[in-house]
C-alpha cells in the first residue's frame, strides 16, 4: 500500500453522512409513532366525568346544592371530590365536598353577584377518586345564580 493512499480515497465516505441523517430521521419518526400509540393505549380506559347539580338555578342567598358525579352512561361515582369556584358569580371561598356511596355531594353555596349583574355562574369541577380510571378534562355543568332570592 502506498503512503497517503487512504487519505486520498474518498469513495467510502461519500454517501455515509446522508445515510446517517436519513436513518436518524426515520428512527425519530418511528419512535414518535410508537410513543403516541403507547400514550393512546393508556387513555383508552379513561372515563370522562360530569356533574348534575340540583337545583341548577339558585338565588343570591345561601343555598345547599346537591351534585351528582356521573360517568358517560349516567352511573354515579362514589368518593369523588366536587369543587365549586367563583365563575361570573362570586363565592366567599372555594367550596368542596366528597361524594357519598350514592355518588352525591352536598355543597353549601353562598353566591353573590356584582353591581348591575342579573346573573352569573358558579363553576363546578371534579377530582376523581384516587387510583380510578376517571378523568375530568372537559367543562362541567355550571350552577346559574340569578339576582334576588328566588330559585328556578
């Protein structure tokens, strides 16, 4: 072999960088597809929760609202925590209650409206029971607060 023969030979490295880039891009794309598939498998078993407040319309006075936490088929869920927060109507503080064996919680709401405000809402959310396949990602039914003490 002549000295410098390997240094002058460029045939072996000519297509190597582009092949490495293609292999890297294909590998990353495949990994992304696999991770998305695995993430989708975990969410197949997740069930969205909703709430059914009773009454749905309250006045500005202190009122007890019974809230049923339900799954997509209407089955009630026990041991979930219902959280009531100020929406367009004001609450003195955040109100929480845990659902009983029948899937119902009672919240003591004392909502008020601002000046020149005829109606507002109290926002309800759910913290699912620990270790369950439930989730609360979508907006739930709100409680409507109307001016005065009359309830609908």
